[in-house]
C-alpha cells in the first residue's frame, strides 16, 4: 500500500529542490531516477523503494485541484505546479517521508500540501528493519501487489483519478495480460476517466465493505481474494451475491447527458482533430472545453492543434486523452484516436452533468448531429440520459443505467447500410434526414430518456441496420 501526498506550489520545483526535499531521510538513503526522468525514487540502503516522486506538472486548467482533491480544504487554483509523491506503507516511514518531502517543497516554494494532515518538514530517520520487508515484485511505482493475474493498486483518496501513475499501471498490466484492480475505502469515488479505463473484465474497482470484506464498486458483486486476484464469491448454484452497501440511493434529480460518437477523417496533412468534440461541447454547454491531457489532472489549455500533433507523433499507435470543461458547468470527455485503413477515427464519450433544477438540452442533439455530419465526418452517435451525480463522479453504489434518447447514422454508414432500408426501420417514428439528399445522414429518435424500453428499440434498430449492411457487403 502507498500513501499519496501532493505539493501544490506557485513555482516549479527544479531538480535541485526535489533532491534537497528527498534528503528528509538523511544521507544514508539513496536516490534513483526512473523511466528516463519522469520518476525520482527515494530508496533504502539495500535498494527497496520508500518514496516515488513524479515529475512536476503545471496545471493550467481552472478547477482541476478542487475537482480531484475536493473542496473541503482551501486549495490554490490554476496555474499551479502539482508534484505528487507516493510513500510505501510496507515501511512505516514511507508515509511520513512523503509528507515531509511535500512539506519541504511547499515551505521552500510557498505552496500547499494535500492532504493537510500529512504535511511536515521533519527529518524522518529509517528505523524499520528493512531486511524483514518483502522486496517489491514490480518496478511500476503505482502497483502495490503484483501476481500472475492482477496488478493491485491501493488508493485512499476522495476521488480516484486516472493519473499518469494509473495509466502506466494499466498499460503495464494490459501488456502482461493482467487485471488492474484498484482498492479503495467506501468513501472514495471514481472520476469518469477512471471508470472508463476500468470498463470490462477483468479490471475491477474493489471497495472495502463497511461491514467487512470487499465488493465490486461498479457491479456490486461480493468479492474475495482467490488465486492471486479479487474475484466474485459464487454460490453453489453459480450465482453471485450483491453487497448490501451497493443498494441504490434515492433519485436526487441530478442527471447526466452522455454522447458516444465516432468520427472518421481522411489522413491528410491538413487534418485537425478534436473539432467534433469542441462542436459538441459548444452545442451542449455554450462554451468549448477548457483543458485536455493524456492523464488526470488535466493540465493543458484546450488546443486542437497541439492534441493533433501529439496523435500524429504517436501514430500508428492509438492516443487516449481526456478533456474537461469549466467548473461552473461540469463536463468531461474521453477520446481515443486511432489510425485505421479507412483514415483517422475518433471515438468520443462526452458526459455533461446537470443539477437538480437543470434541464438537459435534449432538443440540441438533432442540430448537433446535423453539424457533426456536415462538418466533422460523423459515423455514428448515441445520445442517452441517466440519473446520476451532476458532478460526474462515480460512487460505489448502484446507479441507474443510461436510457437511449437518439441514434444518428452518418452519411458514410448510411451508404454502407443502404439508404432505402435505413429509411424504413422497425420504429414508430421515422428517422430525420440530415444533409443533402445524395449524402444524407439519418437521425433516429428513441425516446425522452425516461423509459428503459428504449434499449429494446435501439436493439431492433441496430439489428435492422446490421443485417442490411451485411447484405450489401455480400
């Protein structure tokens, strides 16, 4: 297990300041630089890691410190340098060393430490018998327990964000065919970026049950540690039980509007990515995104040319990124950019939060679909509405699934399915044609987002379109 401590400073901690801070344990401890520079590690005399420090990042996006660290403590807003340290709790001094390191940075540079109770500037001598501490089985700083089946990360934070620590852990686990399993107390919530990254078996959010044991924070399945991973407890009849703590809470009236869309573009030199997301954001909130990054905290001001340059430099490997909106109107998106034989594709999931008295602008979806079709190479778009937290965090209890509102088929996809057949779906409401008749996209209304039967309607529609497309391919 590790202890996370963050120094938030107005000035950038240079290498000399970082190394001076790492002398909190005295001259007998060693310092290594890992991963070609992004991580500095404080080690015991025999080489066991005590504290890992990530390279400072300049957070230039308003509201990010409060979004990820909570509003219970007075925190500086952007621009601020975020320096994160992880102290190993396999050694009793690990947490105090991380706190003292962050405290020294904040003292020298005039900053703040989170959590505030961790701050110190004291020298922390190493008194633990290091020879009795197991040698870590992994070189990935975020991973606390590594087995043949799982990479386990233990987090005790109010909001578990998809930090660069976790993206590295997920990448390493996936490459080794392991599950990433994040263990938290029941008071923690996930950001939507983390929830998206954990989507799908065998990755899990493992929550410590207040009544003892563990359960899956996304499905509610009671879990136990078996065979080197957290797995569901299965009864003799093969069924899995659901934890009592996962019981649904009452509807607060808050809502989330979710757009899942895909675009496709020719891979030419003039291509600028991110414009479809920017257009959707503008239609739904009245403003563009304010920031983007490849991990949380989101640290860069929104810039479509910069994110295009990043994706181009990584091609043909895919690029994953996250974008956020202004804190006054919660919105977050994840984007996966992929080079395919057909061109460059963007898979976007944009979620916008609404408070109890707000009305999600469902009426804006059709004109948005028309704009995305005409200007941004829309292939498909599913819009849905769900009863969930307006602040876009994910609690460890049951949340009502999203209900489809509409489905849009872009002009290229309509051509693949066949226009005549796509115009006659098994629905009560006919689709709306978007764009010129020769290159029409089709927008299918599915409901108002309150009736789960819309999923059955969507299933019939996709089966109809899929059968038609298959017939045309033959």
